[in-house]
C-alpha cells in the first residue's frame, strides 16, 4: 500500500468534515471493499453548498490547493485537488457532470445514501458504479459489477 496510514488519515479527514455533507469513494472505496490494494488518492464528493466550506477547512488543516488541468469531458461545477506531505492527494468534487457525445450528463450526489463505518463516511458502491460508467472507466465498472453481483448472490443464499 502506498499510504499505510490511509485508514487513520480517512478517519481524521472525516472527523474534521463531519458537519458537512460528503462521502469518500473512488479507489479508497474499492480498497475498503477489498477490491483495490493501494489507492493513489482520496476521491471525495460533496454537495455544491458545502464545497467552498470544505475547501476552506482543508486549507485551514494545512492542505494546499493544486491547479488542475481542465479535462475536455469532465465538466463538474466544482473540482479541486489538495495535497499535503505524507497524505494521498484529495480530489474534492461537487456538481458532477461529464460531456458525452456533445451532451452534458449530470450526476446527483445523495448524501443521505452515504454511511458511516469505523468513523469514515463511505459512498455507496452503486454510486461509484454509476460514476465510473460516466467517467468511462470500464475496468472499475467491471470490478464493481462483480462485487455487487457477488453481494446479491450472497444475500440470496442467506435468505
């Protein structure tokens, strides 16, 4: 694992931001589910209303905002990458939208669907299945589809 303190770092991050509406997803969520060995960064989705306040909280905590190169397809209303020595980068996003075939496709974050486990606020795997489909990440889509299918089969076998 590239960041052996990841669990503790995620707990610290979530404790700092617990008054906001957000969730941790991406490769950290896959790591939490046992599908990823070493996440490269922390993907965090929040409400548009909380984006500026979360940015301010991260800066107060010593994180530096990095200039992100604009992406031709990703047209989210808000995106910022934060870095701090000893931490994976944090990619904070809100108002997610992706340009597909000259059409802007919006995805709505539903913070009530997130759940807290071991002091970390996790997004649902089904949300990241949708996001990875939107981001055109077929390998991640396949990973999550397999996971969700296995989860469904286990549930059926246990009932």
